[in-house]
């Protein structure tokens, strides 16, 4: 007797975000993204991502689709292989990378590294690490670092986030940080601020990992 393995939608988030540079709010980004996770077995799953980003000052739009192959080692540790294709302004970026996440105590941390190949700017490396901890009364605190280097230009984002669960499924947040651009031995940093909200369904985390694309590293443009 054979038992069929049903595919289960285990959860996912949908979110809206806005960020802008403090000194020039015309340099901003509006983002919409969503993910869904499909469980094949207790250990193996697939995560699908869709995202759209609009940059005000440069009048540029980007769209991205991502897919993750996930392996859940146990209830606290997961690994992933991800691929994202991102399109915008006549350019296509293909990103392939690895990711890992772990929960310990009240902390949830994850990191990723990927290689990107752009039809316009050539190859690049993307990297990120983030963590979040639960506070009292539905509040949470997080911090993160993301970077991309392409064509001799390094772009880095460092941020801290305060969020709050306003319902069992809905979370809103305020983020502050700094973005730094370095090239040819010269660098410039600018502070930014961001706000957003996320609606989760299914599992507590919604989906195992965050969306992976280059636009998410840029607070504005």
C-alpha cells in the first residue's frame, strides 16, 4: 500500500514598506512583497517570493521572483538554496545563493550569501545577516546588515528595527539606519528611516526566510 504525500501550504507573509533618506526624502523606495511556503515533507519545503519596488527620485521600478529550496534540520534550524530573477530599467539580475536560519531563546537569526549576474553591471556579491528578539507586550527588536558590491561600488545598509504585533497576524515596524556607498577609496554615508507592515498567515514566522533581491538593500533611489 502506498501513501500519497500531500503538498501543504504552511504559511507566508505579505508586506508593504517605505523608506527614505533623512536629508532628501525624494530619494525613497516603496516596496510590496509576498511569500508562500509549500511543505513537501516534515523536512523539505519550497518558498516562493514576489516583490515590486518603486524608486521615486530615479523613477525606476523593479520586479523580482524568487524560489527557495528549504531543508528544516529541526524546529530551530533551517537551510536554503535560493534563486531570484530581478528585472528593471531594461536590466535583468540573476541571483543564486545559500541561506541559513536558527532560533535560540527569544532570538531568531538568519544570514545569506549570493552571487548576482547582471546584464548591465556584470557580476556582484550580496550578503546579509539579521536578528530579531521578542520583547514584552508584543514588541520586538531587530538589527540587520546587508551589502552588495558591483562594478567597483560597495553599497552597505545597517539598520535597527522596532516592531509590534497589533494582532495575531499583523505586525508594524519603524526602522532607522544608515546606507554607505564606497568606490575608489571614497565613501559617503546617509541616514534613512523606514516604516512598514506585514500580514502573516499559517506558521508563526509566515515563511522561513526573507525575500532576496538587490533592491531591498537600497533604502532609496
